[in-house]
């Protein structure tokens, strides 16, 4: 009986060491990325992992640990519960297996930035299905898209004004032609009847 308990503890210890080693490897990879990466439990919304960029981008101290805290409390501003736009239902199928990644964009009020986000349900080191979120700062692209739209609008306005100018020039030319005929006839009348103004 004691030996069975010892083997059980030994197995639990080996599993724990394996999970810690796997998490350490994952952390090295994710910490090297220039994007926000976090992993959360899909049922409890508890954070299981956050990378370095997560902390710096959201204004937290480097190395601050958020494991066990609700993702919506840490990532969003003024949330009283899970985000209404949470993608958990989009990345898990009816059979509780992961589906294709879900890509989307959103504006984070905490950072005042736009992000392009890719969410994927994955199997975590402990075997449970979790949400892996990777968020890329998309603010500069959104700014340039807005400037491009403004430029397009200005360009369209200028094209319309140019068309109106061409039309006005054509009308003025036609008007001048008509006036030339009238003034030409007046000159002829003046020549034919010089004594009668």
C-alpha cells in the first residue's frame, strides 16, 4: 500500500516536472514574440499564462503574475463579467473539440489601441482545452486606413470639382459664342445705321 502511494506521488511529481518544463519552453517562445499572447481557461476565464509583451502593452510591471485572475478584469477596462465579444463559442465545436482559428479586430479602451486578434482553442500542458489568444497592435494600420479614406474622399471631391469646372468652362464658351453673334449683329446695325443710336 505504501509503495503504491509512493509510485502515485512519484508519477504526480514527474507529471508536474514535465508540465513545468513544457510551460518553460512555451514561455521562451511566446516571450520572444512582439505580440500579446495569453492563455485562459475557457470555462472559468482564469489566466493560465501571459507573455512579457502582455504586461508591457497593458501597462503592468514586467514579470507581474496574473495566473488565476480573470482575463476580462486584467485585459479590459470597466468589465463586470466576461466580454460580450468573447470568442470562446467560436473556437470550440459542438463536440467540445477545437475548431479553426478565429481572426477578428477590436479596440481596447485600456490601451487605446486597435488589435488584430487570432484566437485558437488548444490543448494545454495539463490536458485541458484552453483559449490561446495572440493580439497584434494594428493601430498604425488603422490610422493609415483612415488617412487613405480621407485622401480618397478628398480626391473624389477634387474630381467632382474638376468636372464642374470643365462643365462651367464649356457653358462659358457656349455663352461667349452666343454673345459674339449678338455683338457682331449689333456692330453690323451700328455700321448700317450710324446716325440712329
